[in-house]
């Protein structure tokens, strides 16, 4: 085991106790980043600034200063999250000179506890896609097979953590972006209850759906960061679950288990058997009309809010909306913005109805599902299919049949995003061809900590997936 294998909790402990210095740890991670630059996980790195910050922390520790609960923790930060020491491009050329004068508040809280920004992560341009095939900064590549996508839109964040370039990453999630890339890259990804972390200081897609989220190689690290971000929401007493005895998990097969890739289907059924063996009671019951309820609000809300939210964000940047759109490099993203600008998806009356009737109807369906069946959570495969080759942006094949790429990948993560519910994706298996697969647990509103503890039991049983075979760990 090398320092590259350390989880966030282990790395913090080692640096706090003086077992390793922050500078030593940063140097090791930078070597790993350079060795695997072909993955295109990063948009921006500043080695001099990073080494100076690490050295400063080492000096403060040597002087006996208190350096925070995240002392020395290097974080990968998705490049649509505001940072004052780095540009915040959103993965788009039109924002390449955009340098905010402050850090996003949630990021600042972590920095205040002694964490460091390792670098800004590559992503699907402007967070409007799920492949991270970025035409401006090159596609993010999957550490398990560099010909495959890493998922999106937080692809660089997930790839960096999976490739042992960092123990932790901060991302954003609108419809699956902190769960889909972790599932395809074999790590843990968490989307909080809407409002728990917020989206202040984030280049927006949709204010109704956007939230910050986290990625790491263990559930323990997700719990650690959550406790620091929202200490006010921690239970008075909290102990890890030793088993899932007494836990009731909903299985909504009609929506979440239909038309799965065969490898995903096989792995998901094995995961359900594992959950039963851990003591969980699996309740096979569907959410009535989930597809219809979700389709009514998903893209209409997102696309309606996209133009105005982005226009508002750009107001004080010196960059106009039209300039930004003209500079978009990825054809799928430019085409989307051009289309919704030319023909807005909703009238103001329809948009009002979406927020006052259609979205509440979806939320109510989830509330009744959990309450009426006395469910702690529901469980399903995070994605219907594993990673596919880079370049299959329009269509993918599932069991030999063509299917549109975006809706295929976002299918299982989208409904709870629209309802504002928490979800956590954990590794569940590898395909016969060596690609990771994820299992997602979604819970009722504000059940985040309980949901994490349920996921932690499963993760502990399954264990981390094997390190990507292409990743060098002989650099020290």
C-alpha cells in the first residue's frame, strides 16, 4: 500500500499525526496526475501554488497551530464551481478567462478546515451532458478503459478519484452528475437532499435541480465531508449500522429494472441477494406512473430555466449570453442552447404549472411510496448500462438494440433529482469485460445520513472494486 491508496480519512489522519507531510502527499498525487494525463481529468493545475499551500500547512503544523478537521486534504473541484485562485470555465471556451473573486461558499467551508484545491476537473461542457466528451478540453477517459467514457457531467472529478489522483472530489448534480460518473468509474457518489448543500457559487443549469455533491472511494469519506458541511443536521447520536436487519428497501422494477444491459441485470440481481443476506427486507412495489410524472417535469423545467439562469449568472462577468453560446465547442451543447434560445420550451403559464402542480405531484408520489410501504430507501442500478466508447454521443446499444445516449444513462438517476431527494451510488460489481457498475440508494427527503449508513453496510460487504489495471502505483 502506498500513499496513493489512502482514503480521505486515512490521509487526513496520517498528515495530522505527522506520519507524512502534506508536501509529500501532494508530490505523490502530482506524480500520479502527470503519469495519467492521458485521462484528461483536469482542466487546470497550478503546481507552484499547490506546493506553496502544502508547505504553509506543514509549517503551521510544526508550529503547533490548529489546522482544521480536513488538514491537508487535496480536493478535485469540478470546473463549474467557483474558485478565486483558479479560473472557473465550466469546461467552455467562452468562460476561459472567468476568474471569480471568491470561492463557492461550500468549498470555502472545506478550505477553512484545512483542505486544498488540487486542481479544477474536466467535465461535460457547461454541465449539459453525461459523456464528458468535451470538444474544448478533450474527452475525459475512463480509468478502467481509456476508450470508454467516464460519465458526466462530473467526469473529470470521478476519473481523478478512481485513478488515485485524489481521495475526494467536489462536483455538481442536476440529473445524475455526481452518481453516473462514480458508477461508471467504480467509486462512491452522493447527491444530497435539495437545499442541504445548495448550489451557490456554481455555474448554473437549473436552479430547481442543481446541487453540489461529493465523490470519494469510500462511503466513510462521504459521511466525513457531510458532517463538516452540515454539522447542524447531524443526529444527536449516530452509530454505524452493523447489518440491514429491520431495513425495508423498495424495488420499483417497472421503471428502474426494465431494459437493463445484461451485465447490469445480472449484477443488480446479485446485489439484491447480497442485501437480503445482510438482513434487508426487499419490498417489490412500483411507484405508480413514475415515467409519466417525471417526463412532465424533467426537461421542461431544466431547459426553461437554463437560459435565464445562465443569463443572470453572466450579468457581472463581462461575458454576454450570446458570446458564451457562440464560443461553445461541443456540438451537442451548442445545438441545445441555440434551440432553447430560439424556441423556449415553456410559456410562463406552463412553467408556473410545472412548479406548482407537476413537480409537487412527482414529489407526492415519492412521499406516498416511502410512507405507505414503510420504506427506509429504495435501491436500483445507477445506470442501465456500463460505460460505452467515447464518441457514441447520440446512440448506444443495449443488448443489441439502439437507444439514445443521454436518456439511457440518465434514466434511473433523473426522477429523484427532479423530486429533490437524496441519492448515493456505490460500486456493486465489474462487468465480464472489466468495467465498473453502480448501485444507487435513494431515500425520503432529509434522510441523507440514514441513507449513507445503509449504503455503507452494502459497500463494506462488497468492498472497493479492484484498482483500474491501467493505473500505475509504483511512482514513489
